[in-house]
C-alpha cells in the first residue's frame, strides 16, 4: 500500500462525499425536509457532526478500495464496492425510518440517492487510486 496514494484518495473521497451530500440534501431534498424542521430534524444542524460523519465514511470507502486493489481490480470492482456500500447505507436509512417518523417517499429518495452517491464515490476512487494490476482472471 502506498500511503501517499491512499491519502490523496482519502482527500478526494472526502470532497466528493461533501459535494454530493450538499447537492442531495441542501439542494435536491431541501423542500422534502421543510415539513419536519423542528420536529424530526434539528433546527440548527451541527456541522462538526456532519463533517466527522463524512470523514469516517471517506475513510471506510478509501481503505476498502485500497485493500481491494491490492489483488488487482477493474472498474467493475469499483462498481461492486459502490453497490455493497449502497446496501450498507440503505440499511441505516431503513433503520432510521423504523425509529423516526420519516415519510416513505423521503426514505425512497434517501435510498436511491445513496446508491447513486455510493456509485459515484467508488468510480471516482477507481480513477484517483487506479489499480496497478488487472483483475485476477482477466
């Protein structure tokens, strides 16, 4: 593992997560959050918690990808990582829906946009931290 390549991938992944979170939650879903303001959602969102969450997620994606590429990888491996991480993230969305009064329509949007975001992150990781070996068997 090359620490410099991993650090660059981590920084880029953190930026991609922040940018896509902003696009999804502050632009696309802004109106969907309005009815729950002050009841479901905090009136003031603590940015430190959001940034810590995004950084932890960036670490998870980056280190998983760095481990995957050790054995050789291709774009299809990155897409598989995006699907698996999308499933993991969707499980938490469903759990939040189970314990909070989150509308089903919003839950569906979280899952769909979460999968799209996971795929984007994984594909960006592929291009930023390109495998040095091809996929085994190719």
